[in-house]
C-alpha cells in the first residue's frame, strides 16, 4: 500500500491549485471539471475537491496507477478507471 500512498502524494502535489478534469470510465461514466483543485489523503480516503465539486476514492480499491506529467489514471477493483487530466 505504501507505493499507492506515494503515488497519491505525487498526484496531490501535481494538481494543487490547478484546473483539472476527472473522468470516470466503467459501469458508470462521468466527467467532472474541477477548478483550483485541492486534495488530501486521510486514512484510506483520497479526496479531490474544488469550489462545488468533489470526488472521494477509497485507496484500498486502487490496484494500479499510471502516472505522467499531465494525466494520472487510477485503476479500481470494480473495473472502473478514473483519469485525472491536468489542464
């Protein structure tokens, strides 16, 4: 789990104060635009929020993370993929 926690910390540093798009793909699909994103990792919950939009993810459900400069992809247990795209 330490590796996932380290990746989440990198993501938090990368998105802080930036405008981002969060895409959810899987059995439910959605798109969220978050302005001036802020995030935190508390216990096992990874949270990203803006002024009126937020998403919370239980990190115990994350089994893989792809990370590059402008896009982070989280793969969750229930065949869900969440992408965080930095504008």
